[in-house]
C-alpha cells in the first residue's frame, strides 16, 4: 500500500509500505493492504510503518527506528485517511 505523511512544512514521506500503525483517539490501530476505508483523528503518539523505506535526506532526522525495525515518526496530533490502499497522514 502507498503511504504519504504530510506536515504543515512538507511531505515528509511518500512510498510503498507493508503496514502502518497510528495513535488513534480511541487507541493505537494498524492497517494492512486491502484494509477497509477509514478516516480517523490521531492523538499524540507515534506513526509506525514498515517496508522498504527510503527517507528523504532533508527529513530523515525526524524519523527513528524502533526495536522491531519499524520506521517511527512522533506526532502531536493529526488525521488519517485510507482508501484504495492509499494512506494519507496529515500530521502536526
């Protein structure tokens, strides 16, 4: 599936991933390929994703890796939309 993470400054990441985990307002949840369409608010926490990730050098410092090898981006809030295997995260 395709993931885009957009902040007020720029598109921080755009590329193919195998899973995305986000901090929803009712708890953390994960999306995999062919997940049902969803729109949700996000709370403070970490957006985690895995796959063959190539980060833009200008924004790589905003990301880290967790113990499981997932790429992690801390956020303070945001929204997420998933439709037709395209995930868009609008993050603050």
